[in-house]
C-alpha cells in the first residue's frame, strides 16, 4: 500500500521535455480602445491615490514642533 515494487518506465517524461509541436498558437487579440482607456484610467487612479496619501500623510508624520500652543495652556490663560 506504501508504494509499488515494480519498476515504472519514465521514458515518456524525458520525451515530453524534448517534444516540439509544429502547431503555432493563435495570435493574441489586440486590446480594444475601451480596454486600453480602462487600463490607463485604472493606473492613473492608483497613482493618484498613492500620491494623495503621500501628500496628506506627510504632514501627519512630521515631527517638527508647531508654533501654536496646546489647548490646555490656552484654557488656563483664559481664567
């Protein structure tokens, strides 16, 4: 049940590596204008999203101190 004890010829595997077909595959279909426009639009949307997240996220990750005081110190000054 664990395996066969008789030899199994694997010559057909070696022949399959050397086999070359004389039948050429059909040519690929060219993308239509709508498909090309859709691909460009998708790519442009992805790039715009990445640039937008970079533009909006850069100030949030900035460690430079801001010139304004905190809300708590302004509340104590008003009393």
